[in-house]
């Protein structure tokens, strides 16, 4: 078993570059199957989830090449593709469900194994299904598969999502762009990754109005064309490096970032006492004192992202004062808090609230990273803990962070990957 061996480190200083967003590239890869021919994605992160999605698309009949040297993925989609996504891949990555909308739109049918992924709570597919049913699909499940059929094709519809779910928005939008007639989709997610997907679909020939707002108006087209698209920067990775600078009282310049996608995150970091400067695609975060505790409430974009909640709990655990962190999206996202407590953090959970009382220093111990963000957060905590911290289940971090250890050591962190 591999683990990250983390020792207390001084202030992290230097430069780091942010790749394309994990939460966008996987959906863009799924969208590529909607158009026969060669689609090229640039600024692709070197993460495990990209390899899993590539293998899923290969099993559907696509030819997929990932050139790590140029951060490029090419997807050659044949005239006829498969419609079944098997459990052995889908269980590894919940984003696999994003092939559902494209396959129904392209093939009129889809058999998708019920997904796995991070252990951060139940994320039902009801909203996905309700939207697809409005577009003319028949949906049922059997033998662990979600079976979706559109025997008479897809037809535009007025759809109001019960919640601005990112995954449901993606699947419904990708299905609607190839449906007959017009669709009006209300209460859609507004995340930058949704905007990125819509922009790529428009490049492919889709007709979408209202991109970036809570209502999308879609006029269905008969076919889409392959395209070339640059993946939007990963705001969660950028946020992780920014929080690392604050926790270690360091000075980090983050390149390739889009600060306008991170306004609330940067505002909260300024509240901790950090100095933040942004110029075009660069962000400098510096901290010269122990950070102040800040309250956090996770909400759909433009609210505070749930994917940065664990990192902020880690920051608050060594800040001056107490804070309340409220999780409104995933009920099991606090699961990692028990691991943080093993490092000496003073944290107490009450429902979807977590009370954090800051301590000047944490204490190294073996801990388990239960999901992508939890693993990264425990490593950050280990950087400000005495003695040695071992973080296991490193494959989770590999799913979301390119060259995680290399980037940290380049900033001066005492971290390495070891065999346990």
C-alpha cells in the first residue's frame, strides 16, 4: 500500500501551475462521443480519472490518446458506438455517469452501471432521471444497471430541476442539444465547469442561450461536429494551493488560474489575514501571521465550493479562534473530520455543522484519505503537525491532483510517496 509521508515543513514558497479542471475535462470527454470524428482537448490534467474515462470511451468504441507531454487528449469517435458502461469502471469514478446524456442523445439508449466514486455521501440520480424522462426517455434499473431508452427519440421540453445539481444539469443539457424542438431548463447549476461544457457544445454546433445563468434555452440540432477545446483551469486545485500558502504562512504564486471563478474563496482567505494579488491568469497568496478562523457555508456556485470545505477545516484547525463550517451538499463530507482529529484537531460534528477550535500545532499520526479532497487536506494538515504523518489511500488524491507530491516538494514541502 502506498502512502504520503509528510513532515512538518516551513512556509511553502514558489510557483505552481494549475492544470485543466478535473470537474470539467471528464464531462468534456463524455460530450465528445456526441460527434463522429476527432475531438481534441487541451490543458488536460494528468490525473487517474482521465485514464479511467479514456478507458470507458475506448470500450464504447472510441480511439483515445492522452499525450502527457502536451497535456492533450484526442478522441476519435466512430460512426457507431456502444451504449453500455460497465461496473468495473463506473464504480471507480462517479463522473462516469456523465456519459448517460450523450449516449441517449446519440444512440437512443444507454445502460450505465450505478456509479461509485468518493465516499462523501449519497448522491441520488433522481434529478437526472426526471429531466431525461421529460425529454422522452423511459428509465428503470435492473441488475445494478440504469437502463434508459428513447425509442421515439428525444423531444424538447420545459424542465425545472429540483436542485441545481451539476451532474443532472450536464446530462440533461447534453441530451437536450440533440432533441427535437426547444427546451427550457430552469434552476441549472452555474459552476464554471458547466459554462465550459456549454461553450464546447456551442463550438460543436449546439444552440444554447443563457450560458452562465440559472436558465438555459436550447434549440435542438440534428447533429454535432467534432471540435478542439481548451479545458477551463481547475479552481479547486488553485484553491488548495492558496490554502496551503495560508496554513504554512508561505508565499505562493499560482499560474494558469482564473481568479474570477474563485471570488468567494479568495474573500474568505483574505478574512484569514492573507494578502492576495491577482493579475490576469496569476494569483499570489502570501501569509505572514497565524491565520484567523473563518466561518464557511457550502452552497452551489457562486457559493463556497464543497470541494474546498475539507481544506478550510484543516486551515481552521490551526487558526486563532473558533469557526463553524456548514456543509449543505454532501452529508458524509465530514467523514474525514475523524481522521483530522487523529492529528489532534479540536473538531466536533453536529449534523451538517462542524465546530472547529483552532490549535497552534497539530500532532503527526497515520490517517486515511477517504476521498480526493480529504486526502489532500490531510497532507496539508501534516505540513503543520509535529513529527510524521502518513496519509494512506493515495489513489484518491491521484484522481484529482496532477503531480501532487512533485508540486508540493517544489514549494519546499517535506513530502514523499512511500510503500507501507
